[in-house]
C-alpha cells in the first residue's frame, strides 16, 4: 500500500475523492419520518451531528444512532464534525425520549452514543445506564449497543454502564498512537485500550467493539499493531473506514484507501481473531450495526 505522489500531499492541501466515495442524497418516506421524529422529540443523532456519509442510507432503512448528553462536546478532536464548547445541562427526560423513539421506529437493535462530557463527574455514564434500562422496559427484546467516550479512564463509570446490561459495549480507538497528538490531543491511546479491557474483563455474553479510521497518514504496519492491541484487550468486533474531513478546518485526508485495501485489512483482522470485521470506504462504527451483531 505505497502512497502515490498525489497521496503524499502536504497536510495543508486536499486531494480529490476517488470514484468509490459516493454518498446518496437523503430522501424517501423512512428518511423523512425519522427526521421528523428526531426533531419533534428534541433528540440528537450522531448521523447528523457528526456529518456521517451514511445518513441517507441508514435513515432510509429505518435505523439511526442516538446521541445523548446533548450535541456539544467538551473535547476538540480535529477529525470530528461534532461542535465543541460548553455543553448545556443534561435533560432529565432524555432516556425516556430515546426509548420512545426506539419504540416508534420499531427497532430491534438500538445504538446509543454521546459527546464527551468531561464536565460531568461520571462523564455521563449514569444517563447511558438510564437509557439502556428505559429501552429494555419500553421495547422488549431490543438489543442495545453503546458507543462510549473514555470517561477519563474512570472504571466506576464503565461499571455503571455494564451493570445496566448492554449487549454490545463499544469504544473507538480511532487512529494509531503516533497520530493521537494530531487527531485526539485530549485522549490517550492506552487509556482507550484500558476502557475496552475493563469492559471485557467480566463480560459474560457481552460483545466489545472498536473502530479505526484510515487516511490520516498512518502506515499499514501501524494499523496492524493497533489491531493486535485491540485483540489483546479482548475486542470482538472491529470496524475500519475511510476518514473524510468534515470541513477545511479539520485534518485533511492524506490518502484514500482502495476497496481492495479495505478487504486486505479485513482479512488481516480476521486472522488476528476478531469475531466480526466490517471494512470499507464508508464504514462507520454503527453502519449496519444490527447485521454486525447477528449470529455472534
């Protein structure tokens, strides 16, 4: 996977998107229904807030990833499209509203994520737990997947969520250690690994999951090392997707991986022992999450 001259452009320049990076324009009855539901219940979705390229497809097939704890993050990761700043107070009815939305949508697999809330003593773990319980009470048989921040490494926050009994516990490693100071300067690679290790220590039937972006300047050898670290942390499911810069103010894409390269990375990850790997240009953590967990 050697970089071409075009791919090795400086960080201040952009490179053209290849033909396999194509996003469908959001439309359709299901899309409009979910958009109205999100608006009417004052909910946030990572689909919209993080400018996910799969918003049209996922909402069109009746799926969405709910983002709790507001839409303002206390961290400023240079790859992320979510706004940063001083968050509002946590809404006491948010867990109930999300559960009602899951019920109205008829979901059998609900994904719950959040902004990072370093301003809260528990990082928002209590609301994650309340949301898990509310969904289980409202929608019998619905699988609940959470995609959590690192909670500053607080094991007590992780335990709070595990006690609520999610089916899948996800935390994204995002990129290789060398690029953390550039992409995630307020995060820590080993702390993120610790979150997954803690979740997997006494997980019973719990599945653990993580995701990584490519195209920020990492090498394939570095990616393979991250995969090996994740397996040592007990991670079951891995997603690998192309980084797409949300705006010109964010880190630019340094290279686009070809579809066959994603397939190669998938094979390498499966050889390391991951139970399921989703790898492709537009893959994101919750992309086809219901199908990822099927049969595991």
